[in-house]
C-alpha cells in the first residue's frame, strides 16, 4: 500500500448498480421474476429502478445508449457480474429454487470458502451472482492468518436441502 493510500471507511457498502440494457421491459421482467426485486420508479420507457425491501434502488436499468443493441462483447472490458448478497444459506437456496422453477439456467455454482455462489446471466448477458457469506470466523485462512479463498464446485443438492426451513419465493 502506498503512503498516500487512505483506506475507505469500513462501513461503506456498494449501494447499487446501474446497467445498460437493450429491452427495458424484458430486463424489468427478469429482475422482478428471477430475483424478486420490485420497481420503485420508472423514467418513461427508458429507465427503471428496482429494489429489495423498499430501498430506493439496488438496480437501475436504462436503454439510454443501448436500446436495441446487441450484448456487449464477451472479451471486452466492462462489468463481469453484479453480486447480490443473501442473508442466509436458506435464502440463497430459496433463490436457487426460484430460478429452477422459472427455467433460468445457472452458468455455474461455486464454493469459495468464504461464500457459496450461484452464477447466471440476465437477458442482456450481464453476469449475475447470487451468494451468501459464511460467518467470518469460519473463513479459510493460511497459517499466517491471511485470507485463503478458493473455488470449488458447489453441492447444489446440499444447498437446496437447506431451504426447507424457508418458504420458497
């Protein structure tokens, strides 16, 4: 770390993501149906804002520069994925069941040691990660105490078994 680097306040969180989409109605339907977000505001037929729990917005969608365009090239700089943090493993399992019920395919499912994650794409090819964090005390560490994340295949059957305590959404 450079001497001029001043760390950001530890209470800062990523508040929202704003995505360029090619078809606003299709994108709204995906974020409502697949993730369960609710529209909080619309700007005519060019933008919409969606949230969970009544927040002003977690996701902004717009067609200002992208109406009718194709997806961004896969091998270009830009957003890799947006991640949605679920409060519990059971809540993530319920989200997985929702995706399955809607026929939305997963692109991957991973155990990172610190978290378990599901990966999918929205209709415009934007990557979407749904995940939950394990308690910090259980995060994998090296012998000297440094974080030691990894990527292993997530056992989806085991994940889905954990949702029995939570009503399916």
